[in-house]
C-alpha cells in the first residue's frame, strides 16, 4: 500500500434522511414548546372547559320545565340574538341539549380560534421576531421542524380540548345533553381551532412581526363571525362561507351531524400546505410580503414618546374600535326585547342590578358593564407591550437618548387612558345607536354614551395596576390580567353565586354606578380616579429605580 493511500482519509458515511431531513429535531422542539407552555395551555383548556360546563349546568335552573324552555325559545329567536350566538335549530322543542349547542357553540368556537391563533403565532413568528429561532436553527434542526412543532402542539391542544369538552358535557347527566352530542360539540369547537391555526400559520409566513400576524388572523376570525351572523339572520347560504357556520351546521344534541366537519379539516390541511409553500419562499425573520421602507426622516408625530406610543399601538386600538362598534350595534337592538327576557326568564334578574328600573335600563346597564370590562383590555395591552419591548432589547437603545424613563412610561400611560376613553365612547355610542334604531328612541345614544364613559376611572385602575407591576415587578406584570378576569367573574356570576360584597368590591367596576339603571354618582368615580393616579404615580417612581431587563 502506498503512503498516499495509507494517509488518505476514509470516506464519510453518506448522509441519511434522519441527518439531513427538514424535520430534524422535531421531537425535541415539541417537548420544548410544551415545557414553555406548561402553564399557559392548561389554563386555556381549563378556562374554556369551566366556562362551557359551568354555563351548561345553569340551564336546568334557568329553564326548569318545558314551558320555561318554550318561553325562552320565543324570546331568544330574534335577529339580534341570532346574530350574536347563531340561528335556532331543532324541531321546535328547545331541549337542554339544543339550548347548550345553540347558546354556546359559536362563542366557544371563537374563543378556541383565538387560543389557536395566539399559540401558533407565539411559537412561530414571535420566535423569529425575537431572533431566538435563528439561534435554534444554528443547531441540528431542520428547516420546517420549528413550524411543524408548533402545529403539532396546537393540533394536540385542540384535540385535548375537544375531548375535555366532550367528557365534561357528557358527564353532567343533564337530560338530552347526550354523549353523542357532546362529542360532536367538542369536535366542532376543536375543528374551528384547527382552521384558525392554519390561518395563523399562513399569516405568520406573510407578515414580519407577531402582532401583525395575530391581528391579521384575528381579522379573518372577525370576518368569519360577521359572515356567519349575516347568514343566520338573512341568507343561510352565507353561513357556509364561515368556519363558525361549519361548526354550527353539526347541530349538536339534535342532528349530531359529523359531515360538516370535513370542511374545517380539509381547510386546515390546505392552509398548512400553503404555509409550507410560503415558508420555502422566504428567509428566516423575513415575511413573504416584506416591509415597506419608511421615510428617510421621521415626521413631527414621531419626534416624541407619545407619537412613538401611538405609532406602535394604533393597529390594536383601531382594531378594537371596529370590534367594539360591531359589538354595540349587535347588542343594541336586543335591548328592545329586554322586558320580555326578564318576564319569561326570572333567572336573568340574578345578572341584573337589584333596583326598580325598566327592563331596557337593566339590560343596558348589564351590557355596558360587560362592554366596559372589554374596553380595559386594549389599554392594558398598550402598557404591557412595554414589557415585550423591554425583553426584546429595544428599550435599552431608546433610553440611551435624552428620553427619561418616566416620560417613556408616562406617554404610554396617557395613550392607554385616552384609548380607554375613546373605546368606551365608541361602545356607548354604538349600543345607543342600535337601541335607538330598534326602539325609535335616539335619546339612548346620549344615555348609553355617558354611562359607558363613566367607567373610565375603573379602566384607569386596571391600567394603573399593570403600570405599577411593570415599574416595580416587571416579571409579574402579566398578572395584572387577573384583575380583568376577576371583574368578569364578578359581573357575570357575582349575583348568581351570591359572592360576599367585600370580595366583589375587589373589582373596580363594581364601584361604578350602573347607569342607566342607577342615577349618576360622582363620588365613587372620584375615589377610583385617585387610586388610578396613585398607582400610575408609583409606577413612574418604580421605573426610575430599576434596571432595564432583557430576556
């Protein structure tokens, strides 16, 4: 053997699919994603399950006999309610099963869709935006493994949620709430989640940041809801153009039809194939559409912290403006049926203010309370977005300029409060407009607008709590959402669960006079305003004392 032959290196083994495959490292990434969401996903599943089962359990008490259910059917079968929760189905016998499917399926499916959108975007586009995916891809990880891991996690979550809903509803033992219908209900809700996971997968490829991807998918969900509502009210064919309409077509606890679920499953497969094809056309961190180059010099509006805050959050506030406007226009006409609701459904009185007022005023007070709590969500998003900016490493360079920290946080607080006031005004105006149109009494516009804006101090308290945690305990800032969740529990179930008043007083919205059922009283609003100012002031002190933290 020659020396050259003896020193020649041995040929390496040929590459195998396992080593060069585009899904290499998939199992590890799935386990990693599950570990990251070990609290988040169980909370989603548990929250949706408890909301569904808890509401279904209340129906026998709300409608104790066939006469009460028949009265409920006559009351609920109107265009306003149909647009909100879907068209009534069945042969005229409004059983507990049909009540469950009719009242809950569309709304629960929409919540499941949101869960899928947020989870999918969190594990795909958000990872790219933070540049963590680039680090992951630098290891032995295939091109499509991160996206495939995200899809596996979301699909698995929807399957587990569907099974949990089926087992939870089926085990209640309520008459006509059958096991067969419960499995159809769970499968229908889960199938909607799969469709919107596919939609989010596509928007995550098209756009360049997580907020835009989530907003685009959310816009598709809103459009699907509106198309379904229009179809249920006017033209049944339109409902078949909405994933929510596909779920509704299964008619759980009546027809128990599995065939319509072929549509969402097929749509999910097509969307995932589209997402894979789009992924092949772009680089890591980029979007298919790309971003337009901005102007060489910033405009006057971006020369201060408030302009930057508005530029960063305008999409969120505009989207919520449209959503709350639609919410109000849909709920407003229902006020004309409020007296009939209270007469036919005595249980509804448990959800209303305990005062001698007309049915329209009582129902308006309840709707405005729930809407006001919703109006606290986007302002709190404005504040908590600062934490995301901080962990992404974008705040440090910003604060190297002559911009003080207190001005940076203060500008966002001002935008949050102004945004909350604007959204409350939109909510009240749209509810009043819908009510005025249905009852031919447009004085409701002014009445409901004033009533809605009166909740601004309560919204400001929620904003102040988020800012306080951001300033002093930034890692715990997300816990400020607990106040909003607690306010929802108090608003919906405080009366029916007979919660002690001291506990209910923990919700700032509990202290606002529920107009138009109650007269205006400025004293509690003044105290809430002082609390909000104190929380905000303390947050400005805290942000000056602590260091900027990055992930």
